[in-house]
């Protein structure tokens, strides 16, 4: 069997791969927030970590949803690098593996 040129396969940067490492849990978000220096710097919203730490019981759930949405948006940047626009698996008479076996067809 002849080898396919490596340029025919999509590649991810090391940083992209690390994004797929694991899901971010609510507990991880809380721990990270509470590890921050409370009054050090204001965020882009004009609030510092102290506000979020003090109001965690009230806004923690919404804050976690927001952080998870930010992470999901990062995936939107990575996915186009690994998912092709041509749906090779939905071409009549073709198998999904045909795309990797015959990249120039």
C-alpha cells in the first residue's frame, strides 16, 4: 500500500489539542475564581474578582454558564481546522473512509 502524503491530513497545533483535554466543571471554575486576588484588577466589565466571590451563591450558576459558553466559542475557532466543509460521508455510493483513503477524489 502506498503512503499518503502527510499534507493531505488536517493538523492541529499543540495549543488546539490541549483545548480538547477535558471539560471544565463548575467546581473548577469556582476554585479558579476563588484563587484570584479579590481586589487586584478590574475586569473589562468594571468588576473585580471580589464581586464574583462575594456573590457566588447568587450568580455562580450563571457565571459558570458564561465561562462554559466562552470555552464553547473557542471550540468554534478550532473545529473549522479539523472539520472539512465538504460532507464526504454523505456522498451517495461512498463510504466515510473513502475521504481519508482517496483525498484527491
